[in-house]
C-alpha cells in the first residue's frame, strides 16, 4: 500500500529510534496490545516450536473489533504484554519486525492523511518521543518531505475530507489554514503562554459561531496581535484546585493507571504537604505559592516545553477539529463533536499537567529540571490521551461546574 508521497512532519520526526530495553516506560505495558487481522492469521499458522503455541494461546480475537487493525489482542500478564521478556519483544527477537502487529511496528508514530498529505508525528506517551518533541528550546519546526515509501505496515490512516459538506457547522474546508494560524499563535513568544492559550479559546469561539463558511478572514489579526484578555471570569483558587484534582481522580478511578504517573501524582501530593489532616484551602494555598515561586522560576527558563506540548497537540490531534480516535470516544459518550469540546479537552490536559508540575516544583525546588518535566508530561499523556472513557467523564465533570464552552474554560486557566 503506497501512501501519499508528500509528508508533513516535525523536524525531529526522522531522528526517532526506539531505545528498546533501556526505555523508562515500555510501550508493552499499561494498555491493551491490538493485533491486526493479517498478523493474527500469521500467528495462528506459525510453526515455530517455541513461539507458535504461545502465539495461538495468547493472541485472541477481540470481542468487538473496531477494524481489521484491532482484530485481536494479546493477553496481558499483570498489565504487561505476555511476549515482553527482559525489556525486549520475543516476537521481534525470534521472528523479526515483519511479524509484529501493525500497531507495535508503528508506535509511537501517528499518521493522518489531510488533503492528500500524510501528516506524521510522534505520540508523547513514548519517553524518547517526548524528549525529542519537548527538550529543544527553539520553536518547533515542521518540514515537508517528498518521497514514495511502501507504508504497508502502518495500518489504517485517518482521513480528513476538507470538502465534507455533511458537517456544515465545522470549517473542515480550512483545516490547514486554521491550524497554521493556531500554531503561529501558540509560538508567538511576544506574549505569555497562558495569554496565547486564552486567545486560542477566542479563535475557537469564533470558529464555532461562524461555521464552515467563515474561512479565516476574521482570525488572522486576532492570532497575530492578541488583545488583552482582562477582565474575565475568575474562579477562587480553592475551587480551581478542587476541579483539577477531581479531573485527575476521575481518570485514575476509571482505567488502569501506570505506576510512572502514579509516582508523579504522589510527588505532587508530597510537594504540597498533603496529609489526612489537610484542608482544600491549605492545599490550594500551597499550590498558589508553588506557582508563584519555584514553578515561576522553572517556567522562566523552560516554558518552551509547555509551548511544544500545545503545538504538538494541535498538530497531532487535528485540533480544533479532532482526530478520529478522540471523536469516536466522544460519540460513545453522546457528546457532540464540536470545536468547543475539543478546546475544553485541550485545556483540561494542559491544566492537569501544569498543576502537577507546580506540585513537583514545590517538592524539588531549584532541582526541578527538564528530566522531571519530561517524565510528568510523558506519563500524563499516556494516562489521559489513551483512556477510552476519560474524555466523556472530563466533559461531564466540567459541565457540572458550569464550564460549558471556550469562554467559561478561561476560569481554569491561571493568570
């Protein structure tokens, strides 16, 4: 299967190499391992005397496969792929890369066909991908590569039809121009990052209101020269703290959660001196002090990491239109596919990471560095972005608190 010859990708994409057994958070643990139909059939017919019987007994057809790319899945052993041995894949070692499932062969690569261009990026759930994406102080660059590759192993690729007239309330026609504007806004370092995020909400509000026929005429000036945000609705620090903690607990209580993220959450609690006797008011005050002190010092040198996170999010998830996987999760919870909901989910992920980072800053002080931030962002991405149930639960919780659109979400974003 030959995919489009024109590819758009971050400049670091081609430098990615799996680090194998030395990986800090192996992709073979913490989530289900899907197997495509073709590979499943090869596993069933495999005659290797050692691995063949294991493949037939440990790889089973899914109860309700979403597609031929998730036809079956590998049984897990205490949350870990049954073929993981000493940090390496037994299938890869014995049979070679060609016998890996499409999912295992391509992760952490993310690919989408947009107007005949194959957009390629890296999922930050992978520690090495997160390091490549977030650790460079310079603005993230995107490059166009012209080549023709045999991409038969990448499985199904999300397709964005920008001429889709069946969804007149969404400006898919302008998907590239809209995202380019939003990325330019998020990379405009003449303004504080949080102001850029608030202006992004204004852009989303405008797109939501004007729909598919609006184009980008009214967005360019707003993206280029963000107007002051104040005054805007405020949320008491205690209420904001409680909301973010409830969002975190909603995720921890819904799906299996990696030990790596739970360790970050424990460090956050330790940094705030969270005990059985702590009140929400005391914890919120500790968090405010962390934002004003140690986290402010960290951000003065490393705020580019949060900028890269947001820029990568926009590119990877087709924000503000939403990737196929995110939209499918929302549909399962009866949420309307809207630009407003896409922005709400982005802000949720951002404020969770920012809040946890403040707790780590309180714990580590001046010792908080790039390594600790990478660990948090990578484990949070793996925890939140790959949960099937969490997007719906997060939106339900926000709605209960009156955070129902882009404008109201400004209350969760700190000054």
